[in-house]
């Protein structure tokens, strides 16, 4: 039987890498769902802008478009945060 040095740098590095991979939190599903939400917001905004171009007083519709744009921006910020947390850490980036 071959003995393994549980304190060797190679063993420790392999064990840490394996553990990180096994328990790494990913947000792939969250990001996919958020991108779908952004696509829906974009489509809705586009329709509202078309409607606003035909109105005598488009201000209320434009306020709604502004609100949708704020929602889109918040969702994009969530995506960026999830992507940062999902990205594997390197020794020089802790």
C-alpha cells in the first residue's frame, strides 16, 4: 500500500481545488433568468416608445419607459455581482 503525505503541498493544492469545485456556488440559472427578464423589459420598452411617438403628450409613457430602464439597470447589476462571485478565484485575487 502506498502512503500519501497529507501535508504535502501537492496534496493540499489538489484537495483545495477539488473542494472548491465541488462546493462552488454558481449563478448560471439566475443569470439566464435575469437575461430573459431584460429581454422582456427591452421588448416592452420598445413597444411603449412606439406608442409614445404617436401620442400628443407622451410624458406618462416615457416615465414608464424610464421606470423599466431602472429595473433593467438593477437586473444588470445583479448579473455583474453574480458573475463576480461565480468566477473562480486565483491565488493573486482573493
